[in-house]
């Protein structure tokens, strides 16, 4: 076939592909009619055949080059480019993470109860008899903490101390959260255990220090970073409970298949919780021990709690996503 005959017999089709392609590139699939999409797919396949024929019959670099560009542009509509890393990170925190948390709300409620109820019961027990705190925690550590809160935070700390303690908080917080999650492999028992233990220890220390007369110093210190830190620990425990339940009752799947099916969602929550713990460590290292008035710290802490609850409850919600979240 002569080059000119080849071009003239196909030019209208190529122009139609170009027109449909331009609309796809500018308006997207959502703006296209179903019959137009079907037509585009059909013409794309034929254009690929035209390119193969142009190459085999050596019809010239101009024809081959034109078809190469056309096919390459059309091919991108079937394999859109991956979003930039910054966009993926933004999507993770604005959509994926909060949705994944809401999808596990049953486990989150269970983990919250396993953590909060021991705090409440321990607090009541120590209010009734403060000496019980020495049974539940290390007496020497308890006295050290009491002395630390007795001195208050009016003078703040040096930047070097803040930086050093921030590193300690990151390591400690992530360690606690990791134990709450990873021990879920023991059919969820480990996660439940560490949630309860951390609730008991937290309740014992908090109640004892407050009863010693340093409630303002203690509460103004913990309220700021507590919103992120405590929530992240609960989320880690909730994910551990979910893993344990999948091992106990994988449904119609094998245990391995169940973990593969739900593993990505669990990893999403764990990564989000880890990010919350890092932020909490910086708040605990630089803001919580600062010399800011207690009233300001309480206000900031209340705002952070409202922000965390609102974020996990509302972020990523949009029309038509209810089914996705439920799944």
C-alpha cells in the first residue's frame, strides 16, 4: 500500500481519536459518555494496529512518529501517571487514614474501653487508698515523678533538654504502641493486656500525683500531647485486636488470606498512629514542659482534643464514600 493511500484511508479515524483524546485529557473520564469511551477504546486498538503496520511496511518516520505520539498519549489514559509523593502523603492523611480508622470503629471502641476503664477504676481505687499506688507502680519512680511535678514548669527547660526528651518520648511512645499492636498476633490477648496495663499505670501515676497536690502541674502537662499520644495508643491496640480476631475467626478465608486482605488497612492505621506519636513527642518535648500559664495549656489541650476527634470523625468524608468506608 502506498503511503498516501494509507494516510488518506485512516486520517479521519486518527482525527477522531485525537478529538476524543483531547477531551479525556482536559475533562477526564467523568465528563465522557459511555458510548464515547467505548469508541475511544475501539479506535485506540485500531490505531495500535496502524502503528504496527506503518512500522512493518516502513512508511516513513513522519507517519510512524505521528502514530507513536498518538498511541502513547492514548495509552496514558489506561495507565494514568502515579501522583507525586507529596500528593500521596496528603491523600493519606486527609482521606485514607481517617477512613481506615472509622472502618474499624468497633475495634476502636473496644480498645478505648480496655484502656479507659482501667484508668477510671485505678483512679477510684487510689483515691480510696493512695498507698495502693505503690503496689501498682514502682515506688521510687512514683516519688521521682511526684517531685518533678512538684517543681512545676514555671522556668521551662533548656532547648537541649527539650531536644533530648523529645527523642526519648518518640522512642518510648512508639515502643508502647508497637507492643499494643504487635502482640495482637497472640489472638488479640497481648493487645488487650498491654492496653489494660498501660491504663492501670497511667491511672495510678495520675491519681497519685494529683492527690499529692500537684494536679494543675500534672494535668496541664499531659493534656496537650495526650490528645495525640493516647489516641494513637488506642488505635494501635485496636489494630492489634483486629489482627487477633482475624486469626481467631478468619471467616471463609484462611488466616493468611484474611491477613493479606485486611493487612493494608491495618498498616494504614499503624502508620497514621506512628505519625501521631511523633507529633505528640514534639509537643511533649517542647510545649508541655514550657513556662506557658496552665490556663493556656488547658485551652490548647482542649483544642487539640477537639481537633483529633473531629479529624478522625470527619476527615475524608465526601458524597458517595459511605459505602467505601463501610467496606
